[in-house]
């Protein structure tokens, strides 16, 4: 897909999760398999949200917590760890790397969307929770402001 279409898909994904968060929920088990794209209508759809939980939540399964390894935050591997807005931010950053970069290889040379968006996505996937954006709304605001750079 052209980068412009992937950016539109990301906007739909980020907007949906900003809304979910505003309603007091946290994404659980959201990964690239939860994204459907209709190439004829060019519409991004999100499916399989039945594991989303009221926020705040916690990891009650340890290492086996729901989700694909490539999009799970570090806390999604730790029994008792908080699962919250910062977890959502990590997931959004991981999805951005999946659609615009090297997925789990987060080096700049594999990134297709410019330095500013790279820096935002990299901050979102920080292994240190306190270094991530505090919620999807703040992440999306920074992302939207930097979109003009590509």
C-alpha cells in the first residue's frame, strides 16, 4: 500500500483507540490481525476487540497475557503489572512500526515516514513506561502535528 493509505489506516486505528480510552477502556490483544482493510472501498476496520477491559486493569496471566509478542508492551509479560493508557500507547507505536517500519526491528533505516514521526513512534514503544506518552490522546496529538513531515 502507498504510504498515504497506510497513514490513513493508522489515523483510523489511533482515533478508534483514543475513543476507546475516552470511554475508560484499555486495549487487550490488539495486534495487526485485528486490522482489516477493504482495498475496494479503502476503509480500515478493526475487529476482535472482545478482550478489551475497563481501565485500569492489570496483567492477570503473566507471560501468557493476550496479544502478539510483536505488539505487546513489556508490562504485558509481567504478572500483576498495570495495563492502562501507557500500555495502549505502546501498542499504537508497535502498530506504527508494523505499518511504516521494520516491525520489531525499530531502526530508522527501515522507517518510511520521516524523522519526526519516527521519534514519536520510538517514544511510544519505550520499554520504560514513564517515557511513553501518558495516553493515546497525547500520542495522537503529537503524531498529527508531525504528519506534515512526510
